[in-house]
């Protein structure tokens, strides 16, 4: 059995079906282009981490050309997400990951600051005895969750997309008496206001997307 697995959860970069809250700032095609950058960033950093196995979990399926190309480039397995809602999809993915690895960490693609070093910090916490590790997002959600055993109740009754996700998850962890390590919060990238938090290469890339895809009236 492998020591650790990182599961990258990603939505296909289809115009009008990804990063939709950013459309006022980037346009429909600009959002799809940004999604391509975010998915590759998450997959590249996961591949650079110390994880023994990396998988790309795809929605709505793994057929999109970008998924196929990234899977080949980083030599990772593509898996289709399944489940009635986000919570069930995450639980099923982590359950499958834990069937072949002692620790499984699930990350999204909305956090440019999620790098290999931070992924490794989460894996280290699991190796050191945490039942659960959480990387909060500053908007009230989280950008990473790791487990050492399937824990379906952590994903039930959560208002996904709300500012109460992290609070609900903390309550579930306390109720289950899980040893939970909470890492430093990071910014995710969901709304036009979030663009102001970008710096360095990400600011340059987003400025380029604005030039390429947004036409001033």
C-alpha cells in the first residue's frame, strides 16, 4: 500500500460552465482559460509534492482534451467524479484513495497559493498522527482536506459554497473526536474581488487574460 495520495478535484474548462462568478471580470472564454491555468497549476504542484500517487478527479467526466493532455503530461490517472453533490463526490474520492494509500489528501484547483510545500505540510500532518487535516480558505470554505480513514459524516449536511463550510466541518470533527490539524488559511479565487489578492505571475497571467478576452465597451 502506498503511503500517501493526492486527489486533485477539477472541473473541465468549458466556457460558461467554470469560474462563472468571474465572468464579469474575465468574460466567458477568459474564465475557461483561467481554469486551464488553475488545473495545471494544482496538478503540477501535486506532482512535485512528496505524494506517492497523484490522481486528477474530473467533472463532469475525464474526456475533455485538457484533462487528457494534462494526464499524459504529468503521468497521472484520470478519474471521473461521481456522487449526488460535492460532499458525496469528495467522500467517494477519498474512500477510493484510502483503499490504496494510508493517507489521502483532496485539493481543489481554486487556490493559486496551494503549492508543493503546502501540500507536503498537509501530508506530514497526516503521517504524524492527525486523523484529519484541513487547509481553510479565507472565505469560510477550505482548499484541502486530508483523511486517514473514510469519514462520510464530515461531508453530510454542509452548505457547499457558503461561508459556513469550514465551521460545519470543524463541528463534525469535534463531534467525531477526530484529531484534526488545521493549517494556515489561504485565499481562493472565485469572485472578481479575489483578483485583487493576486500577485506575481498570477497577476501577470490574469492581466493577460483581460487583454485577450475582455473587450471594453
